[in-house]
C-alpha cells in the first residue's frame, strides 16, 4: 500500500467515525430511517444508549450496522455482542452482520464467521450468549475503544449485566441495549427509569414510516384506520394492519400490546402473576429442545368449553415440555372425552379436568370408561399442602403461582401461540384475607370483553398433579426451584 492509498483510507475512516450514516450509506450501501439514525448517533456520542422498541422496527439491522461501523472506524477496537440465547446471537444479529459485510460497497477486510470477525489479533468482534456470563468477561481493548451490544435486552440475566459492566471501564467504552420492553424488572427496565447517565430512546409503532406516512398518531387513529387506503412505504417495517389486528387479539391494556405495539414496559402497578418476558423465553427454540430432550411422564390439563365462543383445550405436558395444545370449539362432552382417550401411547399418568362447568360430564364419561389418573379440579377448592410457605385463597391461585415459579425457573417450554402467551401474561393477583388470590376466570373475561383464558387454564390444570403428590411437591416447590428462580430473576 503506497502513501496515497494509506492517506485515502485514513480520511475515509475519519469520515466514517464522524458520520455513522456516511459509513452506512457509502461503505455498506444501506440507509436508515430516522430512529435508526438517532440510535447510531447516540452510540457515537454517549457511553450508554438504551432503546426500548416495539415489534419489527429494524432493531437487528441497526444493531448489526452499528457493530460494523464501530469496528471499522475505530482501529484496534473490540465489539462484543450478546443476546439471551446462542440461537439469537448466531441467527439474528450475526446473520445480519454477515449479510451487511458481504454486500458492502467497499471491501472491508476480515471474514465474518458464525460469531467472530477478526481484523487483527487485537482488533475484532465477537458474539456470545448471555446465558454463560463467564464468556462476557475479560475483554479490554488496547485502544480503549470497546462497544458492547445487548440485543433482546429484556431477556438478558443480571449476572450477564454484571459481567458486561466490567468492560465499561475505559472512557471511550460504549454500550447499546436494545429490545422489546417485555420485562417488569431488571437492568434493561432500570436503564429507562433510573440510569441518569444513559441516553434513552423510545420507539412505538406510531414513530415508524408506515404509520407517520398515513397520519396514524395514536391508538384511536389505529383503531379507526381504513387499511385498504393505507400506503406501505417500507415493507420491512411494522404495518398498521398487524398493529390493528393486535387490538383485538391482545387488548390494548395487555403487556404484549404495551411492549410490542407501544414500546412500553409492562406497568409495575399491576400485579401480573407471570411476567411476559419469562413466558416469551419459554418458546425459544433452544429452550424447547432442551426440555423436549429431558422429557417426562405425560400429564394432561383439560378445560372443557362452557358456552358461546369458549374453547375446549387439552394440554399435553411431558415433564416441562408442552408440544402443542388441542383446541376445539362447540364440542360436546362425549367428543372431548373421546379426544382425551386418544392419548394412550404413552398413557397419561394424570388427567386434570376443570369440573366447574361442563367438565363434570367429561370426567363422568372417563370415569365410567375406567380411565386411570383422572382428577376433578374445582378452582375454588382448598389449596393442597406444598413447600412454598405461602397461603393461597384456593387451588386455582396455587396452580397459577406454581406456573409462575416454573416459568421463572425455566422449567416450562410452550408452543409459540399469541393467544396462549397473552392469556398467561395477563392474569393478576392480590393479597386478601384468604391469602394470595389470583384473578378468577370470570373477572379476567370481564377485563378482556368476553374472551376466555381457556388455553392458559388448560395448561395450569396440567400442573395439578405436581401438587397432589407429596414427594413431587417437595422436589418441585422447594430449594431446587427457588434457587433457579433467584438465578433468573435477581433484582
């Protein structure tokens, strides 16, 4: 390389360092919409940038291009990226990073592997799962220039945040946290409420081009929008049609609507039994595979439909793994009992049936047919002995709290089903004279305009056998699970 080439590269690098949008446009050949540009400029100017954003606004795109900008405009720099699972690290941010690197208008140097990009021994980018905090320690750039990108930040555990803070000691260090605000506690939430030193960026659907271009400024505008006249100016970003559908599917007060449409954290003033972020972690592919391989005896939870548009739901559970739910409408008790009997290879060791409504007929039919393991579940019956040390108002409250423990401890894997996730993450609780009391089905239905939480309740009933067996109750609600909960939910 002659002096003229070296000088040209130096000038290009300085221009890129000063102007990240220049690097993205003239080097990578990409473009930003306004909030993406705000994010990368914030990383340039602030040590801490934290972004809470709704669904599908190009979070992975901006995170990957911020990583490349920082790496190539800061000689001998280090970029460390993390996310809750290795699948998210490899298949989301690093897939986008590799794609941008390959499509670059100018040769960048280095060859990105699955989760590593080396320019020289002390100049590189690397990706690691936050599930192994030890792999997030010991990174220190000789130049002082280090960038940490925390993708899907709501799902990153507190041990990982502690490890990451050890890399922020140099004056030039930068941190970018970005994700859907699904957590009701932890460092990501704190970064938007109590970190006075962090630059905070909020993105709702109403900030995005497909909404701004059509004059959709709030939920009222969204509900009244004529979707046939909406012009989609960016097909890669969230659409008004998707958001309008979620008004009915989730309800505007649900944690899912608040986080994924409005870009807001779930309110801490409402006592939600199962935090949304733990429900969403339960359908991650890596997590599902782990619990599927672990397996366990088959147990069923059965919630027969009572009337109207309610669903009859059967939930099979193999240990902590729930592959799918069997869902039907307007089905009589004979047909439901017949579906239960189809589970015979393997045979269920427990079948919990809600008998407060039409379930009594299902139970009677299975009893007459001498099906083993069936149990009547009366939601308002007395709670069973367990090792939690809590007083529960009734069995339903105890089962819901049991589900909370298992989700937080990472001991349940569920299918990715928006209705199931919404129903699980919106049940409330309070303390009354009778003890810890979880919201009844009828009260929940009143809040959600007559919808019924049948999918969540069916799952809950599949857990009743754990509490009915003394030996299993000690193992499942005692020290082992408590320690796992503390590990995943340290505040």
